[in-house]
C-alpha cells in the first residue's frame, strides 16, 4: 500500500507489513520527470502498480519496490 503525506513524502506498506517513509524531494533534481509531482494533485494520485512491484503516478513516473525498500526510512517492522 502507498499513501501520500505532507512535504512530498510517502508512507509505503510492504507485503511483510514493514512500513517505510520515502521522501520524493531528492528526485526532483535527479530526474526532471519527477518535478511534475510538485503539482500536488498529481503527487496525491500515487498508486501501487498492478503487479505490486512498485508505485506509479502515470505512465512516465514510477518507482520500483527496490528503490522504496532500499532508500525508505523504516517506521515499523513486521
């Protein structure tokens, strides 16, 4: 599961019930396509992709589960 929260952060719940917080802001400078997420309505439209291997906002903006797992800050473990 994924939930957008304030300041361009996401709360991500993994299949093993580990919960991580992921900050999108560093991606704004790294990849220009992520700057579109500054439009708050688009940022809030985040969903888990249909296979569950990541998240997406549209056909051009997505993140893999590995990125979220490796670079997210753990809030709670299973």
